[in-house]
């Protein structure tokens, strides 16, 4: 699913791959008490959404694993010290032993999906570039991803499990992880205090 190269420039009359509502390049913001388990309280960047399902990365759940430790784990020797203390994120509950790199600029990596100005790369060469000191200028590294089967995301949206808003790269890369949930809500003009308070006065 993540290694496929999808041609987004397909013929216009071939719309069989496009869902009725496309949540690609959107943030999904978990609604309190509607999304439970490992995705509760999460902000997810949707990388890809087709009629076959959706793939996204949680952007606000740093782990205790640092980027330097991850590179060492996969036998990549650091030739320079990048942001070694930057955390690797929990990207979602699917394939948690596999790395996903959301980055800008797009670059030229062997297994990469271009997402407008961003790219999602799953191949080792992007981390090799990081170890050598010429990796992407902005990146979010995760282990695992959040996945939905055909129609599943649409069903959850219909149940108001998630709020959606157009993604903002600054929130992904520059805002501290603990502030990304309120920052994403702010894109919608929603105060997180009102959101949590409203849940208690239903």
C-alpha cells in the first residue's frame, strides 16, 4: 500500500480511484470520546486517500526513540550530527516496525509518493541521506501509520469521529508536538477548551 506509485495525473474521465470526498493533504483531528485507543487525541496528516482506503501519519505523538538511535538501529553511521535529539513519532498502529518519512523538499528517493510540496518516503535512502548530512530540510520520521480500508474513513467522518481541515506544513514541522492538536483546531477557529468543555455538558 505504501510502496505503490499512484499516478495522480490520470485521465480526467478515469475517476474510479477518487473517493467522493478526498481527505488527502488534510489534517484529521480526533474528537474527544469519539476516537479511542492509540489514536485518541491525535492529529493525523492524510497522505493518500482513494476508493481503496486511506493512509495517514500521526504528527503529534513523539516516542522516546530519537532519530540518532533509529539510524544506529538500522546500521547507518552518522557522518555528521543531525538533529540527533529529534524524536521519532508514533505514526499509527499499522506496521509499527517500519519507518515513514514525511519531508520537504520532495527530493529524489526510490520509494516516494509526492504530496504537493511534501513527499512520503519509505525507502532507506532518505535516512541514508540524513546520516550523511544532506537529508531533507524539513522532515517528520514515524514508525507505523494509520490506515483505513475502503469506505472506512468516510464512515468515521459521517459519525463525526474526526474534524478535518486543510493541512499546514508549519504545524507538521515547526510547532512543538504538544501544541499541534490545539494549532490544528485553531485552523478551524475552534478553541480546544470549548471542545473539551462542551463534551462534559452534553
